[in-house]
């Protein structure tokens, strides 16, 4: 997904998840990254993806429109497809790492475990009726 679509998706998700954040404080959600998002936010305003809603006299906030929800889901699907493709590519390119001598080492460790059991002896069974 290109950076412009990624920014758009981030903005739309943020709007959908922060309905109680006053519109004049919306930029604070992005903290120091707002400079990066503000240009894309301004480009999206006239597209009808979100609107300012007056919830009460003290609170005006952004809310996604139906078009905004549709666009957000479209971008989520694009991102999911890209992730699925990348995961498939990674699973197909998975290399098997062979550690030289690993079988010899595990065999030796198993042998030593067995030797310790024989050296200490097997625990005797508890007498019945104790």
C-alpha cells in the first residue's frame, strides 16, 4: 500500500475510533506526527468521507459518513490482501537452517541422560500399604 493510502487509512480509522474527541483537538491525537498527516487530512475533507457533527453545545467532532466507512473498509481489504500475499511469499521462501552436528549433540545429550539414570539407579517402587 502506498504511503498516501496508508495515511488515509490511518486518518479514517482514527476518526472512527475517536468520536468524542473535539474537532479542534483532533490533531493532538497524532501528537508530533500531525505534520505528516495534515496535508492528507485537508485533501480528504472535500471528498465527503467524514463530517463535523455537533453532539452537544460543548462538543463538535468528526464522524465518518457511509462513504467514509466504505472507503475505510476498501483500504483495510487492500492492506489485508497485501499482508496475506507477503505472508505467503515469506512461507514459500522459508529456508531450513541446518546446524552441523546437531544430531550428534542431541544424541550425546540423550546418551548422557541415560547414563545418569543408570548411574543413580532407578528409583525403587514405593512399598504397598505405606
